[in-house]
């Protein structure tokens, strides 16, 4: 082969090596970086259309949002990101949250682990626990380090997705 062709091939190989290194560093940076939090505020128009039958309302622990107490089974409702807002998932006695198809709550979010968190019922209360996820699970902006009790109106963040217990 000619000397010029070998030089061009060396440069191409070097460029591919740098591209590979850049992708690895970017993936590691995304895994160890803090999760992005969704802005807090009103739920939006979808939540405002539903009216409670009993007329009772509950205020969250932060005190800045009033959530209707709806009859029926408890559910998790997506409040962020806006393109998934309004999706609802009925909670069973044990519910798994993640990207895997076998999870009860399947989320299309690259910052969510395959099996990210578990929500389970004990003594009439729902508890949430992180299942060793990479980016962590947050309940009302506090990192979940062990099983934590969830109340209606609490916000659960997994990856970039924020869910509200109703």
C-alpha cells in the first residue's frame, strides 16, 4: 500500500478512537450527574378538569398545591414531562416502576433504570423504595434511601419523570 493511504487510515482510526472515548465519557457523565428536577407548580389543565365528588381537598406537605381526593383506586399520574402529562397508572398492592416491559409502570425515560423503584402497600399505607437505580428515586425532592411512606399529593421523581399519588 502507498504511504499516503496508510496515513489516511491511521487518521481515520485515530478519529474513531477519539469518538469512542468521547461517547464513553459522555455516558459516564450522564450516569453520575444529578438528575434534572422538573419545575414545581400547578398540575395543568388536565388535573383541573376533574372535580372531587365529596368536595374535600387535601394540601401537600409543601402546602402549595391542593389535590382533589378522588374516590376509587389509588393511582400514579404523570405530571412531568409535559408530553406524558396525564398518563395514569392504577396502583396494586405491589407495583414496580421502570423502563422494562415487565414493570407495572413502564416509563419511556432514558434516566430511569430497567427496574427503578417499588411501591407497595403495608398496613393500609403506600410505601416507596428505590431498587438500586443509577439516578436515584426522590419523594417530594428528598432522596429515597429506604422505604418511605407516600401520601396523596406526594410527588415521586424517577429519572426526569415526576408522578403524583392520587
